């Protein structure tokens, strides 16, 4: 009986792990947060913008087999429901259910920086930076479940202003304004992983500014970071 209970418990943990979770962060070369990818059931993925809206979603037929950097997805043919015309004006007409996953939104009476943005995906709650913190990242994603997002604040003429600074305990740094023109402002490190680029002295002009060392797709602290070229 104990073995049966243990088996059922392990199965439950496995099923829960296959539910909603953040699997990938897509960045531009200069630190723009392009997409936060959530994995749902039935191989469905949902890409959110840093402002809390749904960018793209669908079935990733490659999920679990190998990386799909182009994020090519097929249409999901399962249950899809939308909020009705009698629902709050901030989220009426938006997606409510994808399969068994409920998606909620902040209503018209919530903080002005949150209105209409995704409040939860399944059991993962989302929050956003309020207006009083810093204008460089007002309204951007602040947390998704236990995972926090930080950005470089507006400070003088700092070229990093508004760029993603950290995801959880993973820090992100950038090359400065005085570095080679081919890679100044580009990602210098993600956590313990460093990036170098071909500079302006490279004889092959096609390589200038492209990644020289450091993988374009890099898992760090349980999150897969993808630098979109």
C-alpha cells in the first residue's frame, strides 16, 4: 500500500512539473526582453511580452526533443475560450482558457500600470512595476511566480537604461559605450556565461558584431536564455 501511495505521489509531482512553467527568456542582442515563454499542457507554449500581453502561442511540436529557436508553432485544436462582452472591459475578448489552463487579467479598477495585463497563467501569478518606482521600467513585468525581473533604471545618460538587469538570481551585463562600435551595448554576460563578439577589426565584414564565444541558446539557473540575432 505504501509503495502504491509513493508511486501515485511521484506521478502527481511529475504531472505538476509538466504544467505551467517558464521555460525560456528571449532577448535581443542589446538586452530588450522580447518574450517570456510559458510551457502549458499538451505541448502548448505561450510567449508573453515584457508588458504582460500575449505575443504568440500555439503547439510546439519540437518540445522536449530539441530546441526550436525560431518558435515555429502549429495551431492548437483543443479547448480555447475567450472572455465575454459582459466581462470587465479590460479583458473582454481576450483569451480565458487554453486547454485546462485559465488565464486572468488585471481589471479596469486595478492600478493604471496593470490594467489589461495578464494577472495569472494557471497557478503562476504575474505582477508589474508600478509607476512610482522608475520610469525606465514602469509597467514592465516584475515577477512571475517566485521569479523576479529587474531592469537598469533611468540614471543620467546610462546606455543600459531600461535593459533587463536580472532574472531571479541571474544577473545580465552589457558592453559599455566606450567598447568597440560593433558590440557596444550588447550582452556581455548572462550569469556565469560570458559573451564576446567579432569587432570592427575583423577582416570578414559579415562576422562583425556577431557572437564569437558564448552560445546563442544558453541554460542558466534553470532558465533557457535565447539571444535573438
